């Protein structure tokens, strides 16, 4: 974590009253370059001591708080400082920061420096309540299993509710919260019990050494450590600290090789002077001769030949007589008596080998010299991580069938010590991908016991539901979707819930702990108590926008763990926004079914077969190939697609073939924090090229007519209609809408156009007959900073060219009688409920839905039109 603030922008000092006054007048929106530079500086200060807003009443009241030093990061609440207006909160903190930076406010300022609050409440409070389910989607008549953990109280309650609108507080134009409590046997009070989560990935070899590594043995493997500071990290062995049994090779916090062996009473440790370097490939070995002689070896590998200092062999005599015993072998972790693992390794491991006798000096060097692709002769175990990379299986190629499995989904498909750079596809050269990247914070499944099982009654309506767990003031939600019974759709309209995107963002820790979070959002960070659970319980893991403890990118995300940001209340975020679409759909009187990305990935076009209209969510960003094929096939055969969001179909995601709720995301083509390493350009779950659909060559423009260009989270704007909106083809869309300005209102930052936006681009596949109905304008300069293409920050040289930073609303017909309508904006759903749903955003949405639900086919325009 950085402790040094960036330098002040040139030409800015405490005498710039003009900048102070500009912000006081307008905290949000487009600012002058100097003020924007100053704000970027203020928002980029170190995290410790930084103020943020803690939501105390949904979207209507915020308490000032700040981060404090600690691991995990600490929190101080300042309950004397409470706001009911976000702009006033921004002005307050701006004054505090100005005074801290310049020693006081500028001359003539009409406000004073706020006094330091005298009352501080620190830390985390209240009982612990966490939960998850074994699935996010099911049909009526099927079963869902809840898994809850609660401590600090004796009992908790569970309710099952159907969600018809989000709980966003009682602010102006906020739709009322609507939830129907369902009567089920699982509802009511339950005895509290605590269940633990044990993160950390490794390989488990259940058969162990089979008692054949007793009279002498050798362990050889290649290591690429990435976080030595994490402490004692086991590389290979059977050692269990709780029972003081087994033996193992480990790394000390300073990178020295060590060996530990237990006799059932104590564990005896031999620590060597042989050390390995971080982020360097080294072949390491330990040899035990069965008579107390132990030899440590280490030598650099070809990938770092220019700094290779040769081999080091260090002998120790009179040590413990070691044997591996019959217990399972763990590669990259250490046993505990409770059955889980600790001391998990951070970094890459390659080609572990176990010999049933001692090898020395030249013999070990010869093993390393043959490279990771060579089969070891005479080995008890030779685990080749390059075999079947897309699976969770680990194969012993020695002929002894000591096969294993990975635990907690470490990262496969990464370059090994012999990666040449000739390909970034592990399928093309698997022998160069014989490494696995392990992390102490990997988590694929919390493995909690089921606490409640619910069989959904056959008469429950399709829709969004949730388990609501409550313990005192603590509350935790576990949403799920109910589909109609098989073969019994209830409508021609389907709403697609973006569970792939929910998974990609599940437990977005970056939003809490990133020092630059406030800068990219252009406003104070707003959190609530549920967000703080990510600080309180780091073991629940992060998302694919986070980094592991060693700084490497998270590529796997699982819903089989507590997820704090998948809920129907609090900040207006993904699921809450999608429930705004649900609330609107309920008001239209047109029946609809609910399906999910999980269903679409698994069933493909068959999942959409019963429907004429597909309504998508506010942010359907992540799309697998089966999903993409299904949506395109649906529209091609005459389906009607309503894209009511932004950043649609932007990034390829891969679903695990057997683990529900487990996905993989790699970003080899994004120049940002989450970019995959050079060797990791293909997903392992499918083998497909990873990245954005544009980068892959199949942009979202071909399906929705628009594609992502930029984002800005400070303010949202409006659309202005174009001449094309008056084309007879679009008459049904604007029936009863006389306004030229669309959506200059909304509960998400004040407008219908913003947050993340999309526009047309013929070069990327927007159909030639697309009608550009309206475009947004007047976005803040934060949108200029977050563009997907560098060309969009260059000034227009043609004075008649349209503004590049804009959201486009489009419509076009498709072969087969279908049609597509896209809003190009995440913020659209935040404007549906304004003025009691009596507004032009809702009118347009209603018009499109009614016409799309009409079976009368659309007609493609003539080619020359």
C-alpha cells in the first residue's frame, strides 16, 4: 500500500480561490482542467486516513468515515458528521482536504474549515451473518440448498421473498420496495452455527507415497515464488503440524529452503542457507538418505539464464530420519488435523517429482537439465501439470498412477520455466504450460454444510427471489431466479438476469480497498455495512477485477461462497438496477418469465425457444460463447431483443462445465490493472481465446448495434433525438413522445445516459440499416479519462462530426421478422420510475415492449433506403 501522495499539479496552490469556488458551486459535472487535476490529486491520496461515506439509510443518509491502518484495513466511523445530501458531503470533504493540503482555506472563502469530530467509533460491530446457495437458478419443483454461518447470537431467522422492486430507500422518485414473503417450511428461526472458510489452492494426491519413501527419497520441483513475505509456505510433502507427522519441503519467509519431519510428538526443522529469489524460476530439491543425511539443492533455469549463478548443494548430517509415510501428498500446502490445508504457496510450481531413493548433485542437475517435459525414469511420482490443463485432474506420468486433483481452482494455462513466447495458446504447446499458479487466497467453494433446503413449489411464479438471513441487526441476502416448470413457459417475454456478470464482480474488493477507486468514480466512495464485510472476512475472496495477495490477477470467480454485493438493497448496483427493470416490467401488465445467463450458457438457443422477446439487464457485460450464439440465433430466427443497459456483450467469459456458478475471465487485450500475463491469453475451461469480443473479432455491435466506448461514474446525462427518430420505421418507438430531450432525470446520477455507455460503429459491425434514434451529450470530463480507444480522446478535426463521447439509442430490423432496440447506457433503468413512471424513458420502453410482443413480423428496409 502506498504511503506517499502524488505531487501537486503544477500551478496549483492554496491561493487559487477560483478553483475552490468552482467546486463549491458544482461538485459534479465537467470541470476546468486545473480543478480536475486537483481533484485527481485529492482523490488519489493514500487510503489510510482517507474519508469515505458510510450509507446509514439507503440512498438518503450517509455518515462520514475513514480508513485506518490494519490488516485487514480498519474503519473509523464519525457519527457526528451525517449528511442527507451527497453534494454537501462532497463540499465538506473538499474543504477538509484543501485545508490539510494548503494549511487553510483561500482568502475570502465564505465557509470555514470543519472541526475535527470528537466522537469516533472504530472497528466492526454486531453479529456475523453470512450465507450462500448451491445454485442461482432453478425451475419450479426443483431444490435449492442454503448454507449459512452465524455467530455472536444464538439464533437467526430466514425468510424467502419474491423481489418485485429493489429497496433503494425513500428518496424522491425512488420506486417503493416491493417484496412478497413466501410461506415455506424453511422460513423462521434457526439455531446459529459458525462455519469456516479455508482459502488457498494446492494439489492433493490422495494415495500419497504408499509407504515407498521411507528408506531414503528425493523431492525435485521447479518454483517461481511471488510472495515470500506471506510466511512459511509448504512446497511438497505430507507434513501435518497439528499431529507432528509426515515430512515436507518448504520455503521460509526469506526464501530459504527448509525441511520438516515429525515423529508424532514434535516436528524437527532443518533450515538451509540455500535460497530462491522471488519472480525467478529455480529448480529445487531435497534428498534424504534414510540415515539422517539431508541435502538441499537449487539451480537457476533456462528462463533466467543470463543471471544463472549455477547450482548450490548443501549437505546436513545428523538430521532426523525422514519418511513421507502413507498420508496424502499435498503440493503447495500443508496438512492440518482438521482436514483442510494451511501454509499455502504463492507462485508457480512445475513438474514435481518424487524418487524412492536419494539423488545427489549431478543426478539432480541432470533431472533439471532434461527440462520439465521429460519423463522421470524410476520415479515414484512424476506429476505433469501440462496434461489435461482444462480439467481439475493432475496426472502422474511415472506409471504408478498416483494421480491427484487441484483444490480451490489455482490458475492453470500459465507459462512454465520453458515458455518460449512462440504462442499464447496452451493448447498449441502444452509442454510449455507445465506450471500452475497457486495462491493463498484462491477459493472455489466454501464447502459449508447445508443448513436449509427449499423445494420450490410448482405454483411459484417465475421471477427473482431471495433468502433473507437476519441475526440481530445483521442481514445477508442470497438471491436466486425461479424459471417456469420445464415445458411450461408462462409468457412470450423473457427477462435475462446477468448472473455471469454478477459472478465476475462478486465481492469486488477493489471498490473498497483501491486507493484510486475514488478517482475513477469522480466522487467520494460510498459503502454500507455489507460492503465492509469484505474487510471483515477477507477469506470470502475477491472477484475478477481484484488482484491476489501476490499481485497476480484473479481469473476465477465462484458463487459457492458468501457474496456481499449480490443483494436487493443499498447502493444502486447491478442487481438493484436490474430489479428496477423488473419493477417496470411488472407495471406494464405484460407477463414475463425470468431466466439467467447460467441457463443460457448451459442450454443455448433452446432456453430462448419459447420466447418472442428477450429483455436484457442494465449491465450484461460478460457473455460466454454459447450465450453469444444463443442471443444471435434468437434474433436471427425472428426474436426481438431489448437491450436496456450498457457495456453489453463486451467480454468473453467461460463457465465451468460441471461446477455451477464457477466462471473464468482473462483480459489479455486490456491495458489495465486486470490484464492477463503474456502467456495467459486462452481460457482453460474452454480453451478459447480470452478477452473482449471486439478483440476476438466478434464485437457486440453485430448483435446490439452499439458497443462500449467509455464510462464515468460521477454524473449521468440525457439523450437528444436525431432526425432518424422521426423515420416512419421508428414511429412506434416515439408514439406519444413529443420531447426532443430524453431522460434528463434519473435516480442514478441524474440522467438516463451514463455510467457506462455505448455508441454505433459501422467498422465494428453496426448493421448498415440501423436507425440512430438519439445520442447523449454534455458528459463530464471523467468520461474522457476512461475511454476504451485512444482515438476517442483525440479532438474532432471535422466540425460537423458528432461528439465521440456519447451513448447512442438505436433500432434495426433483422431477417426473419425480428428487431433490436438498444439504449447504449447502464443508467437507463434508473430513469424508468421517475415521476411515477410517467416520463419519456418509460414511454419509449413501453412502446418498444408492446410492439416487440406483437407477433406481427418486422420488415427489413430496402437495401437502398
